[in-house]
C-alpha cells in the first residue's frame, strides 16, 4: 500500500514514529493521525504557513487537512499570530470573565440567527456533550436520535455508529460505552426522512433531541437534503423535542452563519468548534435564551471549565472571524474549491476512474465512487484500497490529503491558483500510479 521511495524520504518522521509508539498509545494524541487506514509512516509536521505544512524531513506539502477544519485562513495568518502574541504577553488565563470572550460571543450571536446566548467550552466534544445534557434537562426526556456516519465528538452516548476515526478504524462503536448510554441513543440512516418519521410516530414523546451534522463531514462530505432537514425541523417541533445542529465543522466554514444560514433552517441548539478557536482548543454551544438560561449559574444544569473562554483562544478566534467577515471571502473560497473540484473530476474522468467530488463551499471529499453518495452505506461502497494507494501517491507529489477515505478535506483562503493547479497535476500522476499498482 505504501510507497517505498516515499518512505525512504521520511527518515526523521520514521524515527519519531518509533519513539512515539513507546510513549503515546498508537503513537498519537488522536486516532486518525496514525495513518492506520492508509498504512505507512505519519509525517511529523513542525511548521506551517499559508496553504503549506512542512515535515521534520523538510518536505513541504500543499495542505488540505487544515488541522481538520480550523485553518480556514491558511496557517499562521499574520492577524492570528499577532493576536496570540499580544495576548500571551498579557497572560494566557485568568479564570475570570474577560472583554474578549464578550467580543467573540457578540460575533457568534450576530452571525447565527438561532443563537441568543452562547457558552464557551474547550472542544467540540464538550459542546455536543453539554448540549445534549441541556436538551435532556429542557425536555425532561432521555432519548437522543443521531445518524449513522455523523460524528459528534467522543462523549459516551454519541459514540454509537459514529463516523470519523471510529469509522476509519472499522470500530462498531467503542468498548467502555455502557449499555445504558448506548440504549439512550437511537441511530438512523442519514438522509432518510421515512425512518425519522416512523421513529417519531412511535416514540416521539420520549425523544429529547435529534442531533445532526447538517452537512456531514465525518464520513467524508455528504450533504443532507433540504427535505431531510426540513423533516427533522418539523418532526422535532411537533413532538416537543429539540433539534441540535452540530456545526463544529460547518460553522463559519460553508457560510459565515454556518449551514443553517446557507439552508435557511433554524435549529434549537447549535454546536461550534474548530474555526471559532482560530487553531486553539475551543468549542461553544448556543441557542434561544429560554433554553440556554437553564445553564448554571443562571439555572440548574451544571457545566463548567477551568480554561473555558480562555483569552488566548478567544483572541485567536476573534482575529479569525474578523478576517472571515470581510467582503468576498466566501466567494473566494467557493471559487477556489470549485476550480479544484472541477480539475480533479475532469482528470479522473479522462482516466476512466469512477470518482466524484462532493463539496459544499470549501469543504470537500473526493470519493472513488461514481456518486452521488447520500449516506454511510454509499460511503462504505467507495474504493478505500484505491484511496490508500492514491493518498500515498499524493503525498509523494507533495499534497497532504486526509489519511482516510472518510474525512473531509478543506480549501483555505491561502490556496491560490498556483496550489490548485499543482494539486490537479499531482492528482493526475497519483491516479495513474494507483491504477498501475492496482494492475488496471
Ligand atoms: C471535530 C468535530 C467534533 C468534535 O470536536 P473536538 O474539538 O474534536 O472534540 C464534533 N462534531 C463535529 C461535526 C466535528 O467535526
């Protein structure tokens, strides 16, 4: 699967990888980084600038992982670097309210019509986990509905048929999740209104919340149909359940006001993360005041955090959103991503390879599948062995794609026509090499 010449160039990464596995479980701090799905040695990155990451062997790659979503401006954007440097000199955490968390909250509330109050946490996982607790308290019900292939972080009740790393590693869920937590979670196929309709007809009064990625990114990019999301909105409202949009990826990615603004559908609660921290650890959840005011200290639902709203992350997030609020930003992201997708698809077509790019704005996945892919079953039918060979071909060409066929890739504001053209040419060669290796 791997490429020997490619591996030989990664001498320092290989040394570090050997050491890492003696110190960190699986050599990493988060599973998909380990290249398990594609084989070979994970590259240890020690520098990043604009659209590029550079590894410890000095090899530079055009980056489409974007730190798994946050790096929408490109890496080390001057405005973000300056904000972090300035704040670091003023202290990195006080454990008090700060003016900067207020400024970020104002921006988020202004961007999302459905958010009147927002609570900052330290990760997307904390945001979804806390939003569920709040939904259960508000509705006084226990059951949660999620969709196969959607990933909402690693809280127990959400690690059932989750996408992302769980999917990449072929795990059905996770040992260590209690039967109780799993039993409170009902999992349905994505984009299947009839299944949701049926569940609500039978159990609507037990359901606290439906949580969904309005544009799935964690089984690769699979957009929800408008009808599906509208059905979720209607059914939850009729049953007195809450609709939670997990916009940890899509918030400030597909539009300034996230997928809900793009699609014109308002959830009751929204989870955010990734981009709003500008590359520092952050998460947030928000919604109507009547729900959010149940949170302590305003109300009885407990949720806290020593470093929550810490000024370093707030400053980095604020600097990022200030750039994103400038005119023409999302048009540029759309144009560059469209150019890339067209180039990739045209080349695959020319070589007769079943391939399609699924994309919303600057989040995209190239599937080795004729498409369209609407749910997890479709995604699993894509050619993942071919992806692994192709991935290594791209790496050799100097393009860093997600090390799994089931992840979203991202174009940043720093990707210029040059990087796009470079990527399409690399893709043409990597496809050819992957076909030869497949004996096609
Ligand atoms: C990344 C992600 C999460 C989890 O966020 P972490 O910061 O990794 O805990 C939750 N939901 C979605 C949709 C995500 O993409």
